[in-house]
C-alpha cells in the first residue's frame, strides 16, 4: 500500500518533482538522514549507505516492535539500503563509482573524516563535477569547535533556545525531542535544492556546509538584532510572551488544557468580550501587544477564571463562535484522532513487510500537480546491497571480493 499522494487524483501526474535525482545518504542521527528522507518523499532515488556492522543508530533509538526500531521506519522510508565500509579500499572504490551517477551526497562525519579516506571534495568532484556534497555537522567545517562531536542538544543549548525556554524561576529547558536536528534537516533539504538550482545555471556542483547550530538560531527570531541595537536579552517567560497577552495555557473544568493566542489586536478584543471583561479593552495599556504583555497577570486571571468554569468542549465551541484563537493541548492520542489532521491525512498508513500496516507522518506538504508519496517504510539493514551494486555493474565475483574484504 502506498500512502496518499497528498492531493486530489484529478491533479496528479505520473512523475514526482524530484524523479531522476539520485541521493547517496551517508549520514546518521538525524539532520542529514531527515533531509534525504524529504528528498525521497518527492521522488528522489535515495540510497542509504550504512556500515556493514554498525548500522545507523536511529534503528535502535526509541521503542521497537519485534526487535524492529520504529523511528527507523519513519526516517528510512523511501530509501534503498546498502552497506559499505568506506575505510576499506573496496568500499572507497565502490562509493566513487556510485558518486559518478549521483547528484547529491549527504554526510555528517566529523570534518576531515572523508578526507582521511581519500573521499573528500577533491576526489568526489573529480569523479563527478556535477555532484553536490552536503556536509552536515554540529559546528560546521571550520572554526574553533569544528572538530568537536556535535549533536542537536548542544545546538539547543548554544543557540539561546534553552535560555529562553522554561519558567522564569526554573532552569533552562531543553526540548524532549530532536528540535535542532529537525530544523537543520529542513534547512539541509532547502540547501540541497538551492545548490541543484545553481547547478542548472553553472553545470557544476558544489559543497553545502550545514552547521546544526545555525538554523535553530535563525528560527529564534531577531534576538541578535535586539541585542545589537538595544542590548536587549530575552528572558524566560514560561508560556507568556513579551509581545502579546493573553497568551498562555489554561486549565478547563474537566481537567484538560487549552492554549490561547492573541497576536492580533482584534483577536485580543474578541477574547475579552467572550470572557465577559470588555471593560479591559478600554484600558490605555490594552492598545498594543507589548503593553498587554506587561499586564499579563490581569488578563490571565480574566481568561483563566472563565475557562476554569467550562469544559474543554464548551471552551473550544465558544471561542470558535467568537472567532477567537484557541487550541486544545493535545498528546499523540489526541493528534491521531484530531479531525483536522484526519482531513489533511497528516498521519497516514503504510504497509510494511516486517510489521504490517503502520501509521506515520505523511510527506511534509501538498503539491497540486506533482505530489510526493511514501512508497515504503524503512527497510532492513543492507536489504538492497546486492541489487544496487549489481545495477552499478558489479558481478557476483566482485560482490564476493567486497564481502571477503569486509567492505559490504
């Protein structure tokens, strides 16, 4: 079973937009592989290359079923899986052969590792001048931290994210998921497509240098500019915002929670009328988001008291009728049952030979004419080695020699 193509049948065409693009995914944990996944979702042929005895660690991250890692089923979807030990002569030679027919290589070894194996940009671009080499590391390819081991957690700490996350009187808070890696994965896919667009004009590939510490800093907003111009350092404010109020989470009468946002002045006014406190709208400080934020205690008390007397269903219905902005605080159980996610087919079902039908997030966005699709979930370690290398022109005797060497 193939997942829904994220558009109506009348608008579908036969070829996905990245059909014909070949990507070699050498990366692990998690930004590089996620970028390759998103390219594969829209038609790129992705060949996942793993070490013969040390698979991508994501296969063992998180819960598993029947010994099969479930995170890998998501991260490895739409990828053919082969094994190569790039430190072996046979592995090096085979990668260069694969690179000659590839458009993109994505790797996340520490800087200098590929060069140590004589597989750096000099060798790869000599084999294929049109190749885009995408290098994803914690700190980038140069600078004083370049050779440190780098993970998303460090980026979440260094970027300022943790410093502004949490309650004012509580410790800095790290996200309980791979936030920086995921943001970097999105940015890497964008970087690859940008480099490929440049190749259409120049005919030549280039190197993409993606440091995981940078994309998360971008999505944190204008903090460097605020500091540069005003000396302003954003504090931790919990669920509150310095830019508008009321903006918080509120407990309902039936023990659940909702979130309210009032980024627009008109929405703030609707909320106060809804909760029976229209007189607050006439206060001089209510006219701007920043001034409202300075009076968040008053506004939170008004909104929180009203919500506390009603069930979540009553609150949501009243806010919708008033055209005010509210959402339930949902865990994954709620997400799976949410009618809007269901309408969008955001979580879709994929048939898997190992586990049967399994549900996972669908492709990231909808295209009306050339949609993406999930054709299969993550495959077993090395499942396609013989097939891919035979397509490359290797005979059985060549495969036997590679196995004797430990290169596959």
